[in-house]
C-alpha cells in the first residue's frame, strides 16, 4: 500500500460548439489475475485473484489541461483546490500545501498538452459528467459528496474501475510490473515513461530516483510524449497519478467478486493508480495500489476517463479505437 502522503455541483447543460471527444482505446473483455504476484508485494495487493471484465473503453492519454480548461470555461466550475483548499506541490525536495496552488498554478510550467493536475476525485467526476452532457451522452454519475453513484450501463464518461485500470495497464492482464515490461523504462534505447529520474535530480536535488535513467522531464510531460503500451495507451506508467472510481479497501482483494468488481460500497479513501513523475516508480508498478481522500489535490495527480461498451457507442468509436 502506498499512502499518498496524505460535492458535486449541478452543472448546467452546455451550449456552444462540441469540443473533440477524448480519444479512447477499446479494451476487449477478458479474465486476468489481478494483484501483485511479485516478491515484496504489499498486503493490500494480495491475494492475487481472478477477475472477469466486460469490454470497455479507456482514454488513450490522461485528461489534459486543454481539455479540462474547456470544462471550466463552459461551467465556471470551481475545483476543490480553488475553493480555498489549495494543493500539495513540490517545493525543492519538499512537498508543501500552498493555498494558491491549483490546476492553473501547479508550481511548475505546463501548457494545454500536459495532463491536468491538482484535481480532486470530485473534480474528476464532475468533468466526466460534463463531458458526457457535452456530447449528448447519458452521464454516469448521480449524487454528491461521498454519496456519488455510478451507472455503469450509461454510455457517458466515467473513471475506470481499479480493475479496469490494472487490466489495461497490464495490456489485458499480462504478468508485468510496468506498462513497458519488467525492466527499466527504455525500449530501443529510448525512454518510454516519465518517472522520477535524473531530470528530477537536476531540478530538485532529490536522490531517490531511477538512477541513470533520464526522460528529460522533471515534472509533467505533454501527454503521448512516450511510446504507448501494447494496447496503445500512453503514460499509464508514469507522468501523473490517476484517480479511479473505487473506494479503497485494504482487504478488498480477499472478497472481490470475480465479475466486474467496482470496489467496496463505501470508505474514506478513493483508489488511485500509477506513479507520478515525483514518485520512485520502482515502488509504483502497475500492480501497486494508491489511495487518497477524495478531496486530495496534488501537483502530480490527475486522471483519465473510461466508458462502458454499450450498443449506443459501438458505432461512435469505430473510427478512433483499435
Ligand atoms: Ca521525469
Ligand atoms: Ca499516468
């Protein structure tokens, strides 16, 4: 278990031109062994257990600053950080909570192609519902605060479940540690992931890095800067942490249903996956579980979207999925 150091609003129907839909990757249905089969696994990553998933779609990349700014411009939504909470940011070798930190001001340079960060789980859910309405789809989420419900039969956007995230990150459940395989993030001599690397050491002076590996980015990288995994999904290892739908349950793997698990019925923490650029990725593999309070906001955490495979969206995605 890697503890991450630490209400929904009614969004009006959008008006104006419809922005391009997020690029989605089709993930075929299948069964896999979810959990950490490797030596040194944390207790919450065991037992390894069978999971059957129906087919779904997942974002080709993390939601970007450009995509998120369309949501804000359309709704005037105030993110959790902008409501006065601020966000945790990297200041030298330290993590500090700064009241003026938010997705517009993560304390490092970003442009529209970078993944949006400093967004809470609540912000991610609101984005999903807005995106659904924007495209005339049925929103998946109802309710507010800790009583949000997800309709997985809806054709709109939602967060992936923890199982969906892991299955996609492992290229349909392969026994691998990282999206690129088991070794260092280099394929054909080229870096394939934004990790806590030599660039981070140069920028911040931090020592616990992937020694000798240099991806060129001390903070976030533009999405799709590195090669995707076998399914065509970018940055599912590296760049930023990603919120998923599930409440976090430390012992959930022991009781998880086999068919399409969606996490515990309640809790205090939401699960998140992957490793941000600020984390030592050797300890943050595709089977490692993360968690945080749903109002947690930090400058190395964002999200990607998913959609259920429904009859309605089969045709819609035929030209943008593989
Ligand atoms: Ca890096
Ligand atoms: Ca990521």
